[in-house]
């Protein structure tokens, strides 16, 4: 029991790092993903192609590789070469990667809204922007909640990848303790922490889904 | 009666529209005066829906001219160049026309009342206090005030279509377009929708109604138009058109329908 209290400190500190990466990624990647989805569906061929290529690149290579690239290789890239500290590098990689996944979820959600909705809005005099904001996107939200929930839970677990930049997230903190104290107890506690975080997310999304259940399509 | 020369509500001149190789409208012209109720009948694929959709900019025409209350939505120059009004302008012009679709196209995420007031709020910039009384009145008129806070998925087809009519009316249009408003309904539900439309006609709303309901065309329209193969084959007062059709194609169609 004493041991439990003793490891709680470092594990909670690790959880703090994990939560920061998680929250910042979500906060930045969701709007970026939405912007990318809108560009992907725009009438601008160049934007569609570029976003398509971007999504392919980000989903087609491992997130860990992207993170290593941004941290170690980006400084040597001509013109844009900058050296980022570990935390910003990790956030940048996560945001760029997750924005691609979110963009695909948003795109599918937007495309699942029928043509009749656009026409109804148009004959009522609504502009394209008004139609998107007031009619299409609100309907999209209900439809993307299940995949968005999946992706968000994956993100919680993916945060553990930042150990490659030697940052002390929850998993790395636990591993350090395991190696130091020769007991697997820290792993068990870390697992419990991850489970609590995903449980809270699951619960949050369930509440959202319930809220949107007031109407059927 | 004061003799004022008023613009026709709607003028369509020589509309041409093709989808790929298929010429769907082959020179359709129609002038609609204020208060007229025009029924458009014709076989499937004759271009009735396309005609309506070209009037309110849901489709772009290839050649011709559309004027709403004197304002040009689209014109064609002598050398055949088709020119639309700029986007915002076109939107403003088309706002004078309401449209009711075969499949209602209500906004499922909004309640009945919200469906009615959405466009007046966002497009016209009215306040809730200004538009809600009108919306309630329209809902009473179509007999759905009790459903004002229900979501569309809870309504029957006939109720949905009546909400769609009220939603279009909430924008206070001068013309109402209907594209087969009862075709998606169970037969026992068409009556309530036709009643609302008839009431609107009695109030002298200018209406353009594509329909397979021959009795509605005959009893309510001031003029019936028969379309076939992308053109208006015959037009006239319903008694004339139904009683003494002149064209062989009209006769064949009516024989088949009645
Ligand atoms: N978006 C489109 N792309 C290609 N062809 C189309 C399109 N819309 C309509 N058509 C074709 O144009 C023709 C006329 O269609 P339209 O829907 O105007 O007929 P309609 O008279 O309304 O028929 P119905 O009574 O079945 O509704 C049809 O042959 C149809 O297949
Ligand atoms: Mg049709």
C-alpha cells in the first residue's frame, strides 16, 4: 500500500503529460481536420488533390516515423528547417497526423448528408456558408460521433508513442518504475489510469450520442 | 379596377437544358401572371422537374431567359452566351420563389418550428419575436400547430409535406413551386396536402404545380400545361385541355391517365 502511494506521484506526473498531449492534439486537430475536409470537398481541384495527397501521406506512414522525422530530420530540411523542442515536436506530429484521420471522418460525415438538404437550403435563400454552418455540419456531428469516439480513444493510447522523444508520459513513467523496482505493479496502475481515461471518454461520447438521439434522420 | 400594367410574376423564354447528350428541355416558354395557378402534367421523363428546377436555379440552363417579377435571373445574348446574375443577386431573386419537393427535404435536426424560422432568421435577419408569430400562424393554417416542437421524424408523410409548405411560406414568397408534392405519400394522405394547396390557391398565391393528380389540375389550376419530350405540347384552361385536347400526344396521355 505504501508502495502504491510512493509510485502515485511519478505516475500522476506522467498522466499529466499524457493528458496534455491528448488535449492539445484534440483541440488543434479537430478544427484543422474540419478545414481539410471542407477543402477536400470544395470546388477547387488543386485543394482537393493536395488534401488527398496529404491524407494519404499521413495515414500511409507510421505516426512514430512522423514524430521522429519532425524532431530529428526537420532541422536539416532546407528552407523550412527548424529545430523544435521535444514537446512542440510531439504535438506537431500528433496534430498533423490526427487532422488527417479527422478530416476523413468529417468528409464521410458531410458526404452522408443528402443532396436534398442542400437544395432545400438553397431554395430558402441560404448561402453556401449558411447551409454548411446551419444545416449540414450540425447533421454531420450526429453521424460522426461513433467514429470520432473510436479515434479519440485511440489517441489516448497513441500518446504513449512520445516515449521515443524521451518524454515522461504515463507509460514511460511506469516503465521507469518497473525497471527500477523490479515489480510489475506500476504497469497495473498505469493500465488502470488508461482505463479510467477511456472510460470517461466513452461516457462523454455516450452522453453526446444520447443528446443527438432526440431526432432521427 | 385600377389598370396598372404589372410585370408578369415569372417569365421563362426558350429554355434549353441538356444532360450530356440528352436534351431534356427543348425550348420551353411560359409566362405566369400574378395569382395564376399553373398545373404541369406529362409523362415521366418529359422534363417537368427539370423545368421547375431551372426556374429557381437548382439547375443551370444552357440557353434561354428566366425573369422573376421583372428581374432577370438569367439571360442569353444574341450570340448564344448564357449569363446568370451574380451569385448573391441570383439568390435574392430566387428568394421570391418557394419550393416544395416530392420528398419534403425537411431539416431533420430541427423541430417543426425551427424548420420554419431557420431561413427567416439566417437569410432575412429577422428576430425570433418578428418571425415566430407568423410561423405559428402558418402552422395553424396547415393544421400542425400542435406539432410545432416535434422533430420531422415523428411526423407522417402528409404532415411532413404540410410543414414543408409552411416552411416555404415563412419566407413570404410571391410564387410557390411544387414538384409532385403528393407522389411520395400513401394515397390516404394526399388529401390533406392537396387541401392545403387548394387553400393557398384560394388566397391567390401564384403557383406552379407539377402533379400527377389530374383532379387537382382540373379543379384548381387556372391553366394546365402538358409537357412531353422536353417541350410544352399544349396549354390551356383545364376545361379545354381535359375536355377537348387538341394534340394527339395530349389525348393519348389523358386517355392513359383518366
Ligand atoms: N441530374 C441529371 N443528370 C442526368 N440526367 C438527368 C438529370 N436530371 C434529370 N435527368 C433526365 O432528364 C429527363 C427529364 O427528367 P425530369 O426529372 O425532368 O422528368 P419528369 O418529367 O420530372 O419525370 P417524373 O414524372 O418521372 O418526375 C429524364 O430522362 C432524366 O433521366
Ligand atoms: Mg419529376
